[in-house]
C-alpha cells in the first residue's frame, strides 16, 4: 500500500493480521481500504448491505484496491441478534435478485448439500473425525441430507456471527466480511443465527419478520446446515491449535444434535 503513503494518507491495518484492510485518513477524511476485494462488493454497496463503495483503483503492483466510507460503530451484541432488524436484513439479502445475478456472473455455482458433506468428509483430521460427537453428527448428515433444487438457492453470507454485523453511530446496520459468500439454501444462514442467538420459543416470531413459517422442513434444513458449520469450525480451531474454542464448538455441536432429536 506504499502508493497511498506516498499520496499522504495515514494507514492503520484493521480486521486482523492479513494485511488486506486498512483505515485510511487524510485531511480529516476517513476511508476503509481493502486490497483485492471481490467485484461482488459493488453489488453489496448498491444494495446498502455494506458501507458505500467510493472508488475502485488498480495500483502500480497490479492489485485492485477498493475504498468504502469509514463507519464509526460497533459489532452487534449476542442479544441484539434477536432483533427484527437482523431478520429484515437477512430477508433483503436472501431475496435480492441483483446480488444473485452478480454471483452468477462471477461464475459461482450453487453449494448444494452433497458438496458441503463431501467437503467435510475429505477435510477432517483423524482426531476430529474420530470424536464421538462429530461421528454422530456426520451420521445424521449422511442420513438426513436435504434434497435442494438449484433454483431454490439464494445469496448467503456463510458466517453470520455477531462479529460480522456493524451498527454505525448513525444507527445504520450492515453485514460485512463477505469473503465466504455463496449461492446456497438460505437455511445455512438462518440455522446459525437461530441456534446460536435466539431461544427456541422465539424462532417462530423471528421467522415471521424474516418472512417464512417455522415448519418441519425448514427446521430439518436449519439443523443439517448448522451441524455442517459447527464441524467446519471444530476443524478450523484444531488446525489453529485453539483447543478451548474447539471444545466449545464440540459442546455446541452436541447441543444441536440433542435438540429436536426427532427431526
């Protein structure tokens, strides 16, 4: 990012150690800069899902840098994930024709359940694969795999934890960090929100705001995808030797298996 230092910008890395994102300041103006962001960012900005895209530039190194308005704010709390605003924004994302069209133009194909299951089965370490809770979950995944028509799939975020929701000082709500965006069954997002943040007795009310009835079919799909994501997180934390977090996800995985056992 030497190019921007030479132009007089002050850059501070944000969003972890990847070196891809920066807070840029010059003469009181603040921008969020990111290297090699997906062209999908423009569609997200146009829909108001992320802070507004200001410009896109190719710099001397050949890398593409995007600039968005910098938004002072905070991530949502776990309790705020229960809110109607979260349900409404998820509905907007999952029903957006322009977002779906853009991902298709970028060559993305639907991530169907059989692909997700195969990805898990081929990526687990021997230790994780041998854990009895993981084995129980995989058996469920194999026995209860949903049959999903590609036409049913929508744009999904894939990592809807509360850390990826930004509430600005102007009370604007955004969902950020779209690197894992996919075309898939929207239940992949819904399941993680409801199982993680919303009490079971409130699922029906939350889904009414989202625009879907809580029926047995949706419950089965949400459970299936939540197991997939939990196993994925268990493997990720083992890979990074963060064993306490790995064990927390194993506990969560077991809770999802035990809840609604006859679904």
